[in-house]
C-alpha cells in the first residue's frame, strides 16, 4: 500500500518528531502498518499539527484515521481546543468507537453532533445531547432542527428533556412547534403522531392545542390506554378543543371510543361551572349501531340542534 519510509526523527529524549513541509505544517509518514503512522512522544502517539497549531488527521484512501491511546481513541483538536470529527471518504463525519457514543466537544467544552455531508447534524442511536438547562438538543440541518429517524428509517422520534418530559422540535423564525411523523405503510406517507405520554403542542402565544395531522392534513386524535380517542383540552381548562388551526376550522368528525361510539366534546358553561356536550358541524354523534345520539346539556338533559345551550358560554 505505502512504502515503509524512514522512521520519524527523534530528539535527545527519544521522542519522535514530525518533519515540516514548505507551509510549516507537520507531516505524516504513511506506512504499511497504519498503527505506526503517528509519531510517539512520551510513550504515546500524537497528532501532527498545522502551522497554526491545530491538530489534523492523517488520511488513508479518503478516510481520516483516529489515533488510539491506551486502548481509547482520541479526537484531534484545533488550536482553540475544539475537538474535530474525522471524515469518511464520502465526507461524512464519524464518531469514536466505544460502549456508547462519545461525541466531540467544542471550544466551550460542550458536546456537539457530527455532520453528514453537506451539513446535516445527526445523532448516534437515541443518544441525544442536552442544553445547559437540561432541555434536549435536536440535531440541525443548517439552522433548522429536525426529528431524527429511527434505524429502520420509518419513524421520526422524540427526545426527552432531563426532567423526563418529551420535547418537541421548535422551528426558527416563528414557524412554531411540530410533531414527529411516522411512515404510513399503506400510503407510504408520513403522518404526525403524539409522543408516548400523549403530551401536545399549543399554538404559539395561545392556550389552544394543536392536533397531529395525517398526510391529508386531517386531525389525529390521541388515544388512552383503553384505545378510546379523546379530544385535546385547552391549557389549564376543562374545555375540549374542537378546532384544528388558529383560523378555528372545526374538527371534521367526532372522536370515537374503542367500541366505535362517537364521543361528544365538552364545553365549560361559566354561569353554572358545569360541562355541556357540544355538536360538531350541525350533525349529531352516532353510536356503534350507526344510530344518532343526542348530546347532554349542563344539567345532564338531552338537547337538540334547535336548543340555545350552545350560546351560553
């Protein structure tokens, strides 16, 4: 592969020294035995440096090589102390091998994600990084964070903050939060889904929750442990949300229980402090036998579309 060139020069202490080129950069001798590419100082291999005192990797067949000290790999560092990832032939950055991902640290001594060419950050497995306040740090493409994709490339998944709560991706420039998506095998389209704890997103600056949407922008109801669908509630309120956007577009259907019965959403009647069921789209809910069912007012009485209950707020 490479001729086994002369060994590195040594100083009076026996430490090997890199020679320098016309740019004053230290240079590697490429040897047949790749473990001997690095010069040895104080009994350990070390990286060559450029003229500005930044360490750099030797490159063999387009792949940059990490050195190993006492059985552990070690990242090269720039002059400012930032560790840098080595690159593969396709210019993707790679991470050190070990029992768990060992991310590199920047000049502020904070871990940061490696990047795939041409610039998308990526995580290893489900090992997220965190901000100093304990919130999960999602990888970014440019300045835009995104949900990572699982190993089967079927599902974008959520990260957890250090307090155990799931976190949503916050897009920049006022775009707000978004749910993660998973692949619908029938249509081959991604549909949004709620995190395992069924927590939800609220529209920025409001107490109105956002429903997850399918590929046709139809709302998706969360489900409880009995497989019953249910409505999202306004923040710190008992009212069910019946709108899918800020423009107050009404839900196109009722939520249903696991037996197929429609469920009426409820609204708080402030004058009585009780709840009343409300009708969607001027159409009654149906039971599993496809029979219409009347809603119940705040006094637990059935009422019809012609009643005035809905106007009492």
